[in-house]
C-alpha cells in the first residue's frame, strides 16, 4: 500500500509539481465511501453542504462498487486539481504545502463527520483478496500480501509503460518539463495534469480499499500513511516509478522485519513501546538517507527564487507586547466561562504559533515537528514535577531547555535539505517521536495518560482547575498572558537583532548569506533551537491547561493545522502568530462563534481547511502581510520618496 | 605583491570540465578583469574560488591557503563576492543588508539576542555606504531601488566587511551607459580603500577601461593574461571572444 500511495504522489508531482500531503486522506475517503456503498448502497458525497449521500443501487456487487468509487475518485482528483492546485502552479512552495494541508484537514474532518459513528466505524470490512498463507523457508507469508505486492508491481508497470510509450505520457512529461513549450506544441498541459490527478487519486483510493482488510481503516491513521508513502516517493527521487515501488516495498518489509525482531528480542528495554520500533525506525533510516543525499548549500541555479511572505521590520520591541498585555488583561477580567477558556487557548496557541514564525517565517525552514517538540516539553514537565518533585518554575524551565535540545536535533536535516523535502523530513521526525517516545508507557503513561501537577509559586496556586464558574481560573490566565507577553517581546527582539537579520538573510538566499560571512548552519540550528524553546513553552502551558496529557495531546496533525493557520495569518511577523492564536481551534473565535454541539471541532477543521486553500490562492501574503502592504502603500502615496519604484 | 593566487583550479560537473587547470593571480591593490564568451566558466571560477563549488587545485589569499574553508569562512578571511543576480536580502533595508555582512556574530550570540539584541556594526555600514555613495538609500528596501543603485548596494554589501579582495560577477549587467560610468568610478575608488577587485563582465568598455590586468577564459582554460592593451591585441583572444576588434573598447 505504501508503494501504491507513493506512486500516486510521484504521478501528481510529475504532473503538476505538487507534493500532495492529502493523498492518503483522499484515498481513505474513497475507501470509506466504497465500504459504505457496499454495505448500504449509498454513495457518500465529499462536499459539505450538499446532501450527504445518494442511493445508487440496492445491493451493489464488488464490481459496481469498485467502478463507482473509481469514478468518484477520479472526479475528486480532477476537482482538486482544478480548484486547488492549478491556481497554485506558480505559488511558492510553502503556499502549496499549506493548500495541501488544507485539503488534508478538510478531507479528514469530512471523513470524521460523514462516517464516524460514536465509538468507531461501524461497518464490516471484508477482504476481496484470496486468503490463506504459505510457508517459505520457515516464515509464514499470507497470500493476500503477495497479491497486493503483485498489484503494486502491475500498477507500476502500467504507469511506467503509460509514461514511456504513449503519446499522452510523453505529453505529460513534456508539460511537466516546460509548460510553455507544451502549450506551443499544441498540447493542453492543464488537461494532462487533470488526467494525472484523476489516475493518481483513483490509484490511491484503490490502494486503501484493497489494503484496508490488512491495515485497517481509520480516518486519522490512514491519512498518516502519507508519511511512509512520502518517504518512498522521496527515496524514488519523486520521479521514478520503479524506484518508488522498490522503496515502498522495502519500507513495508523493513517494518515487518523489525516487528518480528522486536517480538523475539527480549533484551530490548521495556520503555520502547510495542510497535514503536516498527513505526519509528524506518523513518530514522530515511531521515539519515535524505540528509546524506542533500548538500550543505544549494548549487547555482538549483535554488529557484522563492517568494516569501513579508517579514516587516520591527520598530519597537515594547508596543506589541504592551498591546497584548492590555488586551489580555481586559479580556481575562471581563470574560468568563467559555470565552475566558477560549482566550486562554488562544494565548497558548499564539505561543505555539510563535515557534513557527521563528523557524518558518524568519528562516524559511518548514518544520512540521513543532507539536512533537511541544509534547516533549509537556511530558517532561509532568515527569519532572510529578515523578521527581521538582517545583514549579524549575520543572518547566528544564523541560523547555530539553525541548530546545530536541529542536536542534530536529533541525539537523535542515542543514542539508530544504523546502518540500525538509517539510517531509520534519514530518518523519515528528512521527518517529510520536511512535517511539509518546507511545512509551514509561515516559508518557501510555494510553492511560499522565497527570500534570498544578503550578504553584510561593504557595500561590496558578493552576487552571476550579469548580463551577471559577473555571478556568483567572490566575492561570495571567500566567499564560505574562508568558505570552514576554515571548512576544523576545520574538521581536530576535527579529531586530543581529541574529534575526542573519536569519532573514538565510531565508532570502543561502548562498548570498554565506557570501556575506554568515554561517548558515549556525543560523539554521539557532533558529530551530529558539523555535523549539517557544514550542516547548507552548507545550508546558498546554500541559497545565489540560492537566491531563495523553498520546493524543500532541499529534502531528496539530502541527499541520497550526502551521497552516500561521501562514494564513502571516508567518513573517510576530503579529501573525497572535492573529493565528485567535483563529485557532478551541480559541477565542470558536468561543465567540459559539459551540454547535460536540462536532464543532470537526466542522471548524473542515472550514479551516477550506479557508487555508482559499487564502493560499488569493492572499499568499497572509492577513498581517496584506495589512502591512496596505499601510505601506498608503505611506508611499503620502510621502514623497527620493527613490522611484523599480 | 600577489594577493590572490589560484593554482591549477579545476572544476568538473559529471564528466564535463567547466574550469580546466586555471592559474591566476591578482596583485594587491589592483583591479583585475576576467572575460570570456558565454559558457567559458567565469561564474564557475568565481564559485570555485569562493568555495561554493568543490574544486581541485589551490586558492590562497595573501599567502593563507583557503582550500579547506567553507564559503562563509572564506568571506570572513577577506574574500568577498557579489552575485550576477545581486541577491540582496529582500526583507532587510539597505542598511540591514550591509549590517548582516559586516557582523561577525559568534554562535552563542543567538542566545542572548532574544533578551538584549545586539545593535550591530553601524560604523562599518556607514563607511561602506559612503564609499559607494549610496548613503541616502540606507532605509530603503532593495525592491524599491532602481537597477543602478541596486548594483552599487550589492557591491557595498560585499565590501562592508573590509575584505582584501572582492569578486564582482557581472556588476554592469543591465545597466545603462550613465549607470555604468558611475559604477566604473566607484570601482576605481576601491583600491584606494585597500580592496583589490576581480571583475567579471561582458561590457568590454568597462573591463578594458578600469582594469590593470585582464585574464581571458575560453572553454574553461586561461588563454591570455596581461594589461588591457596587450590582451585586446592578442590573436587568440580576438578569435575566441571578440570575433572582431572591439567597437566600444576605446570608450571610458
């Protein structure tokens, strides 16, 4: 399945230069639609707002269901291409990442809303592959795995032949190489790309449908299969079908091999969670391989000039923090109940968002590992305070320092890889952390979770817990506010310091930065360290706010959602993080909009997803960027500058 | 006295030899030119000398071997450069662009900067802005500048760290005649400030006009070296590059 998903990724990448993070999620939707159709004879439509489902046939056979879903998938592919990625052909890499994250959020929320029955999915998943097993050299191998592998090989061969021998395949290759050239020769690159999307989506859907009996079907887990699939596609250089197939099968076999090994090896320490090695280790290998293949500085010509969101200059380090302090104090004193909680969640989210502003906004390094780093700090706080009895200000400080160190570790791949590839590497890092560390019972209390003791300073309770209307406690609100104000000032200071200038130089052009005497490695690692420290503080606050932490508290998906939000708000500026905090799920906006039952979060995810796509296309500068530009333009009109525009 | 010494410099790209055993010297306080037809390997040579492209051979600056140093260390050792596409840092003002290049932060500086931001080197920045006569542009953003001043700012950024030698990659590309004259005047001032120049450009008038010595590169090999008037008359150079005696070469 990994191989097949990887193939779809390669196909869409070759057709339109987009790494589609939502590929597995869309595949999962198609698979859900298939099994629902088999069971109830109704086809579930993917657009919120339209009628849920339409009856197709009374009792569809395997074949009718497959064909229907293939058509559905192909249609989805074409719609996605036309509405989302075609308008983004010339957008910066980060914009395309954000759009595909938006699509991922939307699709996932959709699957949750349309198929999730409380307590899990309700339908039977029966295999359509031959069952049974054979023994090869003392190892039991299931026949269906063989068939799956065979199908993957067949799909690869078909794609390869399609690209290699047909006029259409040649045309797609030509269009990918030079859109203008293809236009001139009378080809329609657009239609070709749409066709590739249709095929890729259908392929992804088929892969998930066929593999569901083995791998299971779950809106969250299946979507995250994107990580190994991306890894396979990357190892295949995002270009070769056969290499991707080999890498995909290799990852699958490596995982199987490790799981057998982990079951038999007694000497493995207890803290390693079951399945953790299997899920985590291959990514470490891939991370290492990708990093090894990269280069310390981009070569001449390879670095396409990226357009970034503006990072407006900072004139004063105290005005914005003062504003935050005033507004926050007012809010904490006047709001109560839901609104106060919303404000607190917003402030915590803003701290987390600051970490994205530092690493992605200032230095241009896309990191999807921030929530994992926040999680390390959160769990460390719980561990240090609860287990070792270290008192309040010290436990979180140590935890944040720990997070900073983890951040440096997460930043190592960034020394040699960049852009989209780095986004994938950090995603792999986050997944590994989740599998190996967060699922370890020794460190996080496993599924049962772990409780975080209240923060107390000199006998003063700064915790959030209270009964009735007193929850959330105002004292905790002020703890968060003070932290946010301080960090806002720190972030502004970083932006206007020597360090911040060096970061922006690296973001603009690594080669030019090196020529100016900047040590690009130091710049990147220091940014990762600072940003991890911010994320760490966010993680600690989140721990105190939740009072209970579990594996679910820091999932990769949250990194994606937050990054996307900051992008929409304006990732180049500190103010962007604050705006993003207000917009965050569960934050002040959610509170103001009111809670519409227990599915609000999912609807908000879906709406956020759409908002991301729309703003990636129509407002690539972000909210703050747009405001800044507007102000700038007004100033230009009123002031007579000595220098004319270029 | 020799400032930059390049010995047997060779760059290979997957079997293709882009620069082939080039020996080259730039004397202290001199303006040297490097010319050659498109694809001769001029930019590759600059990349190799400044450490951006792996190369065989030796590079030394004022007797100090630079071979094992990464680009930023070579820059700090006094070997500055500009880029053909300028590559000014778009989100930083002109002044900040220069401040980045003048700063020599230690890695632990990043830790303190969140609490007490270091002010940065204003003296050197002012000096370089005035040396290139672009002081009035200090607060502008690079994207707001016309082409000519942008080129001057790029050179100011290269010299702000007071390098021994600055390598200029086509600084006159896209400039009109008046702007080129301003550039030439600025270049002539650099040796007096203790900065030698290695100038790569297509504008023969500029190169032959300001350079004390000119090197000619063709298909990765050095085919001629000498004072402008000698190189201009060199048979090999005329065939390889000029095709015919230069028409604009007598200007400036």
